[in-house]
C-alpha cells in the first residue's frame, strides 16, 4: 500500500528539522593572528599584543614592546598544553625591573668588556651597565623600545617587527635598521628571522632572551631537564663573565653537554668556570659550518616536552637562571625562583668587538646581516 502523503503540519515539522541539520555548521574559524591593546609605555606610546595560533592550536603572544615573547603554549606527551616561557600578564611587568624576559636583544647582545671597543681606529664608549662591562645593548637596548609591527599575510601566522636604531644610540655608530620576523609554523616551530643594514660601519649581535621551563613557567627548577648542545668547545670567561679569548674543548669538563645530560648533573661542580658563572652562563661554540643546523635539544622528562634549537649563528649563551632569586613575580603572581628557567640565546661570541680572533660582528654599509633561529617543539 502506498504511504499517505504528509499533511501540512508534518511538512512544516520536516522543514524545521532540515533547517537544523543542513547546511552543516561551519567549523570554528581558527583565529591566526589576534591583535589587542597591551597598554602604554611611560612615554605614552601605545603597545599591542599579537597572538599567533597555528593549525595545531599552538599559540604564542608577542608584544611590540621590546619584541618580547610573552606566552608560548605547547603540548606535552599527553596533549596537555603549558606556557613554557617566563613573563608577565601585563605590560607593567615588562616596564618594571626584569631580566630581559622574552626580549629581542641588541644592538649588541651579551657583554662587551670594559664597555668600549675600537672600530676603524676610533674608540666607542658604551654604558657600563654590568659592573665595568656593557650588557645587552646598554641602558635602553632593543628590549626596551617600541618596534613597528606588521601582521604577516602568509599561510602561517607571522609578525614582522622593525626598528631604526639611530646613529650614536647607546654609543654605537651608524643608523641600523633591523627587521625581525616571528613565524609560528605548522610544525610547531617559533622561527625568528633577523635582518639588518647600516649606513656606517658598526657592530651588532642580535638574539632573543626567552626564559624556558618546559614543565611550564613557574613550575619548579629546570635541573631535571636534559640538554644536548652540539658544541665541542666553549669560550671560557673571567670573573666578570668576559671571554678570555680561548676556545676550550668541553671534553672532561662540566661543559661537555654533547650527549643528553641533566642540567643539574654538574651545575654545582667545583670548577672555576662554573663558579664564575654561578652555574652555566657561558657561550658554546657550535660544531658545523654556519648553515641552519641543530644546535641544541632539551627534554623535560615528566611532560615529555622537547625543544630543539636550530640556528645559523656560531654560538649560544646557555644561561641557567642563576640570577633569578624569587624577587620577580611573573604571570599569576608566581615568584620566579633560582634556576627556574634556562635561556638558549643564539649569538655571536660575547666581546667579539674586542676579540679579533672571534668571528667578526662588523656590519658595513651595503651588506645585509641575516640570521635565523628556530625553536621547535615536539614530544617524546
Ligand atoms: C647573561 C646573564 C644575565 C642574563 C640576564 C644573560 O644573557 O649571560 O649573565 O644575568 O642575561 O641579564
């Protein structure tokens, strides 16, 4: 028997049902770059916070105040996300006293001995802001200036920051124009591309000063993290943390991190170099020929988070948060305690302007400075 035709009421009900089920609801649109106000500097300059999200849900937020990486949320073995960089919830924290959390560092990252150098026969005097030496670009380095920001338009979310460091700024010669592009790739990498040009001979050393704790910021110390550095040599320092000029083999010293080693394994050894650094605060000399290559691998055994560092730079400052002492209160008011983070600041060697045998850090007009560093996150 043929089925009776549906009545008007049934048809109306069917229409409602079909309008609910089709068309299918759109999947939530992934916000790739989200821009929000982050406050004002003490000079009244407005500063923004850009949040970049990749297709895996990995997220980083970066402010154009000092080009600082404010958050970096990556998954662990069980898929749980944690913010793995130290920092602050608001701009105020960054404007106050803090040891360069997440910042871009320049014009010269790391130390220049006796706060001076000679270039083309002329002596340049810098601010002595670290005892007798100059550290991280002086009193107002690239970490404390407002960068121009432009959102990228590529497939993967990126942020382009530019800054013109004027001739004579912090004592350095030449107008130096710097571009830094942060890209959050779909391979869960935070890629940092640096380029620069100058109109007079100058020196430069650019890096990023993120403080990492792969268990999550504010979660205890980093002594159980295991580190491998692809470096057979390091640059020993004097008591003011200025390299002596020697490239010393790491073999048989606490600096042999060529095989995965717990950061805490030798950090308190009775070794003069360890004592000068109050732990690790040394430049390691990478093996390899200057192309983009694996420089470091760090594993946090409990969460399974792994960070690999690839770079075109010849060295890295491995710093174990020896000057953190709980006095700085970061995100959520957490006190950032002794050795609760480590830094891997890819760089040219400290004090290179005064060390003719170190790879040159001189940039001349017409030349283009280029370098790339990648922080890649996986699990094991
Ligand atoms: C230096 C440390 C210093 C830290 C924060 C690192 O790059 O090597 O000695 O304490 O920056 O300023």
